[in-house]
């Protein structure tokens, strides 16, 4: 059983220009996850899927054995990650066996650790009936407290009083944090999906490790964490 990590990093970010290679601390965003995957004890090969030759050069500076999946013009747009993974498998079929595990990594979760990646892979290998394992974080914004609409005339909205007003009375929930997705190649190809919601396991990451960069504000928060030594690896 081979385990292949595929890092997806296209160059056309709109919310934060050149986000995937922008410097966070002393290295580009891509470099953070490149180091984490390279330190994994369970990943056999690493493929960088990008539309940019420059991005690949940056990635290879962190791992000389990095494999380049050059995206087509169509795949360089905002497309589902499933499409990118399936095209990567098609181009590098010789690297994959029928029972291969695919590890999807995205640079926008820079504080992902190699131990997080290996934990997800171990859970997959220890549970053959499971199709996917995903990294998650505990939810702090509870659906019970969320407002969908308040009447503009009466001000009437959701009632948060009583037991609902006490956080400890609410169910503990988790949300996918975008850090690491591990799936069976067979499942991905058959269903063209990354997550099997019927047969999946989770690996919980801390709030800081789960930081996901979607916009400039997120980037500034991550910079503050790095500059104030909250990130120790």
C-alpha cells in the first residue's frame, strides 16, 4: 500500500494575491506544509499540483524529490479538489496501486504538523473498512446560537435563554479545518468525492494548529502568532 501526498497550490488566489508563496515568518506559506509532509514517516511520495513553474521551484527547495503535477488551464481555475486529485492520479498512474492512500494537503493551513498527517494515515491503515480520515477542530461558534433572520420590525429572533444560554449544555461539535484529508484511491475514483460521510474518521487539531488562511485578516493573525513565538516547530 503506497501513500502519496498531493499538495494543491494554484497561483491565482484572489482574496490574498500570491497567497500560497507569500512569506509567513521566514518562509513562504507553501514551505510550511512542505516541511510538515517531508517530515512524515508514512508518506512515500510527494506531488505538488500547481499551474506555476515558480511555485514548483519554491516547493522543490524544501524537498528535492518533489514531483511536479502541472495543471492544465482548466484546472488552474476555481475547481473542486477532486478534479485536481483525479487528474494527478491519471498523469502519474505508475506511482499508485489499487490500495493506495491519497493525502490531500493545502498550504492555507500552515501550522499543520507531520504528526497530524501521520495520525490520519495511521487511522486509515488501522481501520480497513473506513474510506476517509479528515482533520478537524472543535467548534466555538455553536449553531444553537446562530441567527438566520431577525424580523426588522418586531426585532423578534431566536430565543437563547434558559439551558441554551450555557455553553456547557450544548453538544460538542467539530468542523473540517482544511489541514489534512486522507482517502482511499479506490473510493476517490469510484465516487469522485474526498470525504465519505458514512465511513470516515477524524483527527482533532488545536485551534492554533487549525488556523486557515482565507483572507488578509487571517494572514495577519498567523503572522502575529509566528512573530510572537506561539508556533514552536
